[in-house]
C-alpha cells in the first residue's frame, strides 16, 4: 500500500489528488507551514554518556550495598549519593584538583556526611524512645549485612520451628494411621 507511506501532509495530498477524499480546511495552511520532520534512526540507538558516569560506576564499585534496584530513581529530584559524589568530583576537578585527589576528597566528604546522618538518626531514635514514641523511618538504606541479619532473625523465630515440628508430627501420625489401616 504505497499510497499510505509518508507523513500526514503527503498522504492527505495524495488522497485529495486521487479524489478519494475532499480537500480538508487545514491542508492549505499546513502546506504553507509544514510540520517539522525528524531524521530516522537507522536502527542504531546511541548510548547517552554523561561526564559523571565513570564516577558513578566507581562509587558503586566501592559501595555495592547502595546500588539502586530501580535505575529510574537515579534521575529523581533528590539526587542519590552516587550522583552527588560524581558531581562533587567533577566540581573539584574544575577547580584544578588532581583526579585521584578529587575522588578521595569526595569519598571522604561522603563518608563524613553519612556518619553525621547516622549519628543524627541515632539521636532522633533516642529522643523518640525517651518520649515513648515510635522512632522515625530510616533516612538511609539498610546495608546488605543488616538486611541479611534481619532475614536470619525472622527465619529463626521459635514459633516457626514450632509450626514446622507440629506439621511433621501430623504427617507422621497420618502416615502411621494409613499404615495401620492397610492403605
């Protein structure tokens, strides 16, 4: 169907020229100011590279526990620590600081900021406990070690073991009963 190829303007022109359609009111105005055309992409999509990308990758190699599960969140309004780190490295490099020195300085600043946030959160938790209230939500993500410890604690709850033991007892009783009946 070659008559359907092209953009809206060229298709409408062909339909009007072939008398398959009445000339629309907007055709003359559109011919005088045609819409913008964009080049086609030959099937190859180029990867977008931002100057801070190598520093973000470096940050995630050092701090693997902070790697986001959802990459879309990397471009939120409140920038994640990796983007802040990378922007700080670039800022220091613009000021004339050597590459390795800029990376180490930005890393030290990140560690100091993280330590201050943890101390402030610990103080908030302490105040909440003294007032008898529930502590506020964590302002930072849990490390993998903390998550694994919490999962381990949940799997070792005595109630779970009791339920499993009871189920095993029921299964053995059921098996014994069937055996005694002759099934």
